[in-house]
C-alpha cells in the first residue's frame, strides 16, 4: 500500500511532485550545509505528507488521487487507515534522535490536523449570515492544512543544516505563507483546473460544498447572492461561471500573490546561502503558479 | 470525540482501566523515582492506546467499544480517523523533549501497527494446511498488537525514572510477555466472556474468523476437524463448544500462564524498588486473570 501511495508501482508522475522534500533539502543548503544534511527531514516530511493524503482522502470521501483510485478505494478503508498510521510512525522514528526535530514535526502535525478538522466542519456551516465561514477562518485553516507542513519542511532542513533558531522560525513562517498561496492556487484549480492536470474530478470541491476562497469571495460580492442556491442544487458549471463573474477567481489569485510576497519578504531578510535562496524563491513561485 | 473516547462524558467505567498509565508510573517508581516522574510517559501511552483503539475499531468494523457505540459509529469514519491521528500527534508531542522517549514510543508503535496488520491479514489465510497461521505467527502478532505498548509503558516509566538502559530493556520485554498473556486472556473472553463484562458482542471474534489462540489450538487437535465448517457457517455457539472440547480454551490459559511466568522471571532478576515491584507483579497477574 505504501508503494502504491508513493507511485512506485506506476510511472513517476503518479508519485507526487516531491515539493516538501525539495524544501527540506533547500532549507539545509540555505543554512550553509550540504544537501545531504537535510535528508532525514526530507524523508520524514514526505512520509507525513503521504500519511495525511491517505487519511484526508478517507475523510473527504475522495475516490481519486493523482488520476488513480485513492488508496482506500483500491485496498479498503481499514487497511488504508493502518497504512497511514504506519507511515506516520515511521516519520516520527526517522526524526526520533534529531534534537528539536520531533517537536517541529509534532507541532506542525497538530496544525495540519486542526486545519483538516476545520475544513470538514466548515461544510456544515451556513453559506451566509453571522455563522458563515470568514476569510480569516479560511486563512487559519489553509495555513494549518497546507502551510504547516511546508513550513515544517523548510524549518526541519534549516535545523538539520545547523541554522540558528530565529532563522529556523522565520523559514517556518515563510513556508506557511507559501502554503496558504499554494492552497489558494489549489482552490482555483479545483474549480477551473483541467482534470487531466489536477488528477481530480471537475467540480468536486463545489459538489462537496467546500468553503474554498473563490467561493467565500464570491459570496461577499452582490453577484454572489444566487450562489448558495446553485451549490445546493449541484449546478457546478453554473456556479463556477457565477464565482468567476463575481470576482472570486481574481480575489483568490490576488490573495495568493500577497501571501507569496510575504514569504519572499521573510526570505529576503535572512542570511541564507545565495544559491540555495535563489532556488528556494523559484520553487515557491512555481508552487503558487501551478496553472501554467 | 476525544472526551467521548476517554469516557469523560459518561461514568468512569466507560473510560478503560488505565492499565498502561499505571504500568508507566510503576516503572518510574520501580526505578527508584517518584511516581510523578512517570507522568509524561503515562499520558503518552494512554493517548497512543486511545488512538490505536479508535483506528482498530474502524479496521475491524467493531461497532461497540466498552458497551457503547464505537467512536466511528457515533461520529462517522472520517472524523474518527482524524481524532485518532490527533491523539497520536499529541502523544508524540508530549515526549518530544524526553531523550530516548520518542524512539521507544515510535518503535513500539511500529510493532503495534505490524501486529494489527497481521491480525487483519490472518483472516484471509486458510484454516488448515501449510498456509494456515501458526502459533508462532500468533505470538509475534500478539506481542506486537498488545505487548509492544505494554512493554513501552513500563520501559518509558523506567526511562523517565532514570533506570539504566539494560533495566529499561528488560522491563520492555517483561511487558511484552505480559501483553501476550493479556491477549490470550482476551481471546478466551472473546469466545466465552459475558458481554456485560467485556462490552463486546458474544461470538464476535468467531464470526469475524479471527485467528485467536483457542481456535488455532483446537484446529491442531483431531477434534478440531469440524471447526472450519462451523465457523464458515457462522455457528458460533457450536464452534465455541467444539473449541472447548478440543482443548483450545485450556491451551490458551496454559500459554498465558507461561508468558506471565516469563514476565515474572524477568522482573525478579532486576534491581527494582521492592514496593513498586510487588505492585507491578500484582498488576501483571490481574491482567492475565481477567475472568474472575
């Protein structure tokens, strides 16, 4: 099951992009160490990422991942739960003897899980009115669900590379900003992306009533008044057109750019090894710009 | 959900026996420290235990736990998966700054998960012939699934209490033996226990085709030849009677006594604080003798 989830039984494209491990290795190099110093952290964050995807697909009922059946669809829910647990235990074991490493990982994971829980709970809230999900609640959710592990990836690399504590913390924050930008881009792809690129069915987020940023932004505009009705009746194509017309897509892309700028500002203020810092900046840009 | 799983919303009897936390505190005292020294370990092992029960019930499809609906029945599978993950992350966080603590916990957890996986896989093996589950495979499974965390509980307590490494390792092994004895007693209760005591439905293990020790022992006896047919046709009452007549119950209880004796021999060979060692021996005896 682990081999299946890493794509080792299929072509490399089934195995994910390896963003987190790249961040960890770049974090170590940015701290002035060899790339190899970051490898234990890179292994741990990829294991945690794989674990969280396995369980996330079960929680969300997502039947497809990277264009293939999700693990729980292929092997059953019980075995997929267990496989995720095993990857998590392995990740913790990899870092068990790295001073400060487990503290970083467990803190990030608590934020990831809280973000996933919020993401689930948001769908039971009303679309409008005082109980509706706010953009600030969205930001906290996205920072946890997506940003915490990206920040942890960078921070772990820097920690393993011997960076001083304030540099580790600043890289963590930069990764979190990049994660929010990444999630915003993911929201846009989830509504307007091509399934052959995203590996996910068209309109899935809209059908599930996910409180993505484009939806929240459209609901805040006068044109968005008809949106809850369309979503309730599962008119996903009409809903997508309305969200775009109400400015939801542009608002999400603008917000993504703001978070990426915040990440770049943090990076620019740190005493990092220039070559690694340049690669890091390019990788973060690519993360938030996945449409092209 | 965590409060529900710990029984904090009901009477104390819904919250489990607290065996693992008691072992950890006794491990610390056996090492000559104050009981309080073991508390972080006690918290961690109870969190891991709660996490493994939550996910185990999902994997086994068990709808009942401690006489109440299992968490996944009460709140849904997705939320229960997430709640288990959160308890696990919390456990790791509690020990993150204890030197050697995370290594002990993650090693035990890998064994627990391997034991759970074997337990699941055993049910797809044939009842008889060269592919059948052997008593040695059962022992390894039970030591992982049940013994590893009991051993870890004791070892963590001793570690936190400042015991030397060989003492920590010997207490780990003693706890593992006690865990196998505990699992054997659990197997017996799963077939012949009263549901008002066990909190589980009568005949559940037999209906699920679990390879419990009484079943394996009965299959090895000539009288057991009719057993696979009865189990396949879900004749659980007749199967229980046949297992008993074939000596399966006695064999399990004898095996349990042998593992408990091994645990006691290990404990007797260690330089432990006498009062704590006596309480520890009494607790382990109670574990393997849950029928009365």
